[in-house]
C-alpha cells in the first residue's frame, strides 16, 4: 500500500517539477495576432508560432536561476548568429514589428548586441544595434549635459548644472573641441563664416600624388583650374581625378584629365594638360576638393576663386616650397624624401631640421600655439605629413573645421589619447530591471523586410562570440506587430 501511494505521488512530483522549471513560460503562452513571446530556455522555446530555430549547438542547454523568489529559465548564447522565427497569419495587415530581448550584460567593451530581420531572398538582414556596453561606461564616468529622444551628450570635464539643447549643440558645437560619436551624426563641423581679404588663391607649387583640399567659397560664381603633367616613369595609365564635395559629403562637381597617351615607362615627360571646374552659383560655405592620382604625374598651377585654401594632412611637394600651418593642441610633423635631391635642411619656425637620408621619416614635435608658423623646403621632393592643415600662403590659411569629430571605438584609451571633450551616444532605449537583466528593443518597417508564407526570420548577433569565450544569457524574446 505504501509503495502504491508512492507510485501515485511520483508523477505528481514530476509534473510539479516541470511547472517549477517553466513557471515563467506558462505566464506568457498566450498569443494573438499582434504579440508573441519566446521563453528562451522554456520547454516550448523551439515550438509554436514564434520559436528558436538555432542552430542549437550555438546555444546552451536549458538553464535555471532564481532571483527575488522568481525562477528564470534561459539559455546562453555561445556563438554569434542565433536564429528565431515568427509566423503570423495576418502579418501583412501590420506595418511595423517591434522586438524586445531580455539578457544579461556580459559584453566586453568594443562589442555590441544586434538584432536583424531578414530583408531579402538571399542571406541579408536589416540590422539594429540594441545594446552597446560603452553606454553604461560613459554614463558612469562622465557628465551628462544634454539629451533628447535620440542622443545623449556627455562632457569629459566637470560642468555646471546648466543643460544645453541637443539641437543647439549639434548646430553650434564648441569651437576647437574634439567630439567622439558612435556613428555618423549631423553635427555641424564647419564654420559659418571665414574672414579673408583675398578673392582667389594661385599656387605654382608642383605637387605629386593624392591630396585633399578644403576651401571656403562665397555666394556666387566658383571656378577651380589646374594642370597636370605625366612623368611616364612607370607602365600604366596616368589619370588625374578631381571631385568637389559639399558639406554633406555629396559630390557637386567633378572632372578628370586623362593619360597623355604614353602608358609606358619611357621617362619622357608628357605635355601639360589642363582642366577647369566652373559653377555659376555656389552657396557660401566650406567645400572639399579631392585629387586622386598616381605618383607618375605632377600637379601645378592650381587657381581657385577663393581666398581660403588649405591641404589636409599631407603635402607631397616636388618643387621648393614654403608651407604654413598651426597646431592648437600641439602635435608633430613627419618629413620624408624618397630621392637624393630631397636631402636638405628644412626650416620649421626658427629650427633647422636636417634631412640626411632618403626613405627615413623624421618626426618634429610641435608645441601648442594659436600662431601660424612656416615650413621652408628649399629643395622640394619632400612629403610633409601631420594631423593638421597646410596652406601655400599665410593669408590663405584657415581652419576648415570648427571642431573635430572622431568615431568612438577605442574606449577608454581614445578619450585621453585624442583629448576628447565631448561624447555623443545614441539613446538605444535599453533598460536594466530590478533583477539585473537588461531589456533592449528595436523597431522595423515591415514593408522593408522579406516575409514569405507569413513568416519573418530574425537573428540575434553577439559578434564577439565568434572568437571569445564570454557567453550571453538570454531569458526571452518578445515580438509584437503594429
């Protein structure tokens, strides 16, 4: 009799144990045509209209933990690209899909959590970053000075309690500041006005290789002309491409000068060739000019209808020249020549810098100063590089960027190394609950996604798991349609 009762009790105990493991799942088994819940780690997480599809070797077995009297079933992600699927019979009646995920933040800095929704017949997904561990680090380390529905702005130095408007900060960022951002933003990095007493700049300096220029144009007609000459030292075509960009990095004009017809290494210099870009009605502002070429040609006689004209980062001067620059925060100059004719004494301010060997870089440290200083290269054939701008006349020098925007990547070393003043991060909407789990979310327009047979494919991606041993516990995923 005693054993009979025990045999009757055992099945009840087993049922109770299953309920114990899946009590959270039972609360969310209800589904309708608008909302679906996948209890990751529950008995039903691979079944139903919304389910985990694997590959199962990329996730752990079902796991259990208790917090504040609540039992939580979950799985650990042990690799990237974990797939989910939801089938909704009325999916085409909806316009958007929102996905939430509850997980433990075990992300190393430098990596983030993404959710993707399939958007093509091929393997292609529309990705959303839903969590970045840098956010909590920045929030705990620096001083929040502004936020709106899309961005947070932090200062790396203590500030008073006055809050700034995000729109105002983006429109008029502090001059000469360094701003680290997660991605591309619409921060106005260009000055609104540049003082110049010149109407145009002409330089007969001979240059070689790729160069990036900035100029400030007034309202009205604009013209840029230049010449090139092929050296024909190497085999292949020698084309020069000229592209003019506006402040949004959109191409507004371009031109090119083709090869001179000699594609051999004859060493016979080709004829001088010229081109002109003319625009009848340029709007006032800063513009970027990119020259793309090989080292097998030279560029000279640059003439531009602007009084402000500088080169970014690097000048490769073939002819003797005098350059002008400045370093507000201090910095360096790198000098190198590839030819014996380029061995010379270069004057930097009042200091003589001897260039005694070819193919050897000489670095000159420069102290912080607001003053423009000159660099005299009496023999030419010298490449001068720096994190600065250079002009060919002192009065044509200007700062084309009111502030410097860098991509926030090498945190925290980057903050000190690049002397970052402000940090701008996106408001991803991630929140941490009372039990220490993080809930993140993202939204997609359904008309941009690939839905076949009323089914939408979803993927979770913790990309660092490809080559690192950290694991990410995931409790649930909620999918809702609007």
